[in-house]
C-alpha cells in the first residue's frame, strides 16, 4: 500500500478506482468493515463507563453505476456503532445522481443531486471509510465525532467544477441542503444534558476551493465555508405559576437552565483553512477552523433572555498539525497535535460553568497523538494510536456519560482492525 492510502480518497473509492469489484463494465461495488478496541481509563469514551470497550464498529457497502460518459449513480449504505452517538442501524450515507454537463481540455463541471457528501476540509468526504482516514478517527478538533451525522452529507445539491490553469489546478464545490440529526448531540454540546424539546434538522450550505499549484504539485491548499441554522422546537410550556417556580429554582441551581428553555435559534458560520504537503514518503497536514456561533431569540420560561445575562455570540477555534511517514511498504507512522477551544474568550471554561453549571473542562481540548497502521495485506490493516489529552471537549455530545465527573487529564488508547473488499 503506498502513501496515497492515507490521502483523501473518496472520489476514487466512490467510482471504483481502488479495490473495486466490477459486476459489469458499468457497475462497480466495494465494501469495508472494521472493529475498534477502546481503552479509556480516565474518562468514558463511546461508553458510559471508563475502561475497555468494543463499542466502535463499521460495516459499509458502496457502489456506482455509469450510465454513460456524463451520468453516474452512486451510493453507500453504512451500519456504524459509535457508543450512543450511532446505534448501528443501517443508514444511507449518501445516494446521488452525478451529471457531468461540461467537459473540455481545461474545464470539467457537473452537479450531484440527492444525499450528497459535504465538502468540508480534507477528510470529511473520506472519513467514513477506514483506510481514508489518517488514524482511527479523523482529527477530532476539526471533524467532531458527535456531529458526524450533520457534517457527513446533506440532502440537496453539490455543484462542482475542476479548472486547469497555468498557475494551478483548481477544484470548486458549492453545496446546499438539509443535514439530519440522529441523536441529541447539539443539546449535549450546549448544555451537557437532555432538553424537553429537540433541535430540528440543519439547513445550510457553503462552498470549498482547493488548489494544487503547478510549481509545487505536492502541495494542496484549501478553504471551506459553511453556514447553517437550526432551531429548538417542541419545547415545554409553562403557566405563570410555573414560571415563578422555575425562576426561583434557577436561582438555586443554574444547571437546570436547559429544562426551562422555550425558544432558541442556533446559527453558525464555519471558516476552515487547509494545507497538505506530500513530498516522497511524507505527508504534512495542517487545518485551522474558526466557527462564529450566534444564539438568537433565546427565551427561558417564555421570557426573552437579555444579552447581558447570557452570552449570545462567541467564536470557537481549533487547529491541528499532523505528520505521516510511510516507513515501509506495509507500515505507516503518524503523529498529531491538536487543540480546540469551544469559546476563544473562555479558554478554561469558567464562563461556561458560571452560566450553565456545566463542567468547564468540556470547553477545551488539547491532544498529542502517536499512531501507526500496519497492512497485513493491501485490504486488511490494523491501526493503533495513543493520545494524551488535557480538557474534555472531544467527549461533548455523548448522552450516556456523567459530565460532572469528567477529568481534565485523560489518556486514550485505540486499536482498529479494518478490512476492505
């Protein structure tokens, strides 16, 4: 297996260029399965308890049918078990019609319709395939595991183009639609507890620009923008007497806040900058993300919450630096440093703790990771990694853990066996 196994490979995987099986010249399919072994002695990870668990596994089957030179159909069914974030039920990961409506020597353009992959950073379009990730998981500072369902794809359209210029080869994607939630990740991200109502599916869209400069063909530069909005709905209703009772309860315990939210709209704008350089047997990657979050129309007990009482705007920032080395034909090694601040103005989580009563360590995470991947065969591999963490923001979104008991310092050991067919 060469170093390309570590790169974003979804177009090749999707259209059968790697390890594909052809039932005919027009139809190809492939699949994969993986099983993870997790040991988290200090904080629960994909489990309600600390220690050893086997709650991470994937089974996927994807295929594509080429109708003619311009039209393709492609899709993937995925069963994914990831603690309480994914329950293992089979789901349509993507299912799309791809129409390449313009082709010449310098420009190719088309549109994908259906449940389409979201072009987000370097790894989102390949993160659901074990051999398409730089480790057991894509870097969690950028590719939140709890929000995977909302990030991986959307029901809508993706307009794409590739342009060859004298200075660079450029790829463009513009997309929009609706992304779906299958869990209570937003509620636990915001308040570390369940709410009486729910957040509706996300409406959003954005674009991505990726460029490979001609003077440095091993360099990839990219920028992704995504804007989205979701709204809290089916919240509780309170009588005047219950409003008074709720206000008194909140004076005693601010952690009850999510139980009394009656209206809330969440808007966010994501700016993601990506760079990857792959000389020889090395791959160096860096991504930096800025997320502007706006909590609008906040009502508690049917009363508008003034901005002076509860912060309605904040900026989240994250970054990682990663190096990968193809040490031998069958062995790759990688290391990564990453950092996430849920609110750059609240780096230790103390403001979050004051307003919500939540655990402050969930508002930041810094991690150092070292790992390796061994290919027993080109299709069968084992990936092992060890991470040292300060802060527990990577654990946000799980609904089956006690957030108040999360530790600031924690270690994580991961082992994953993957087979592609």
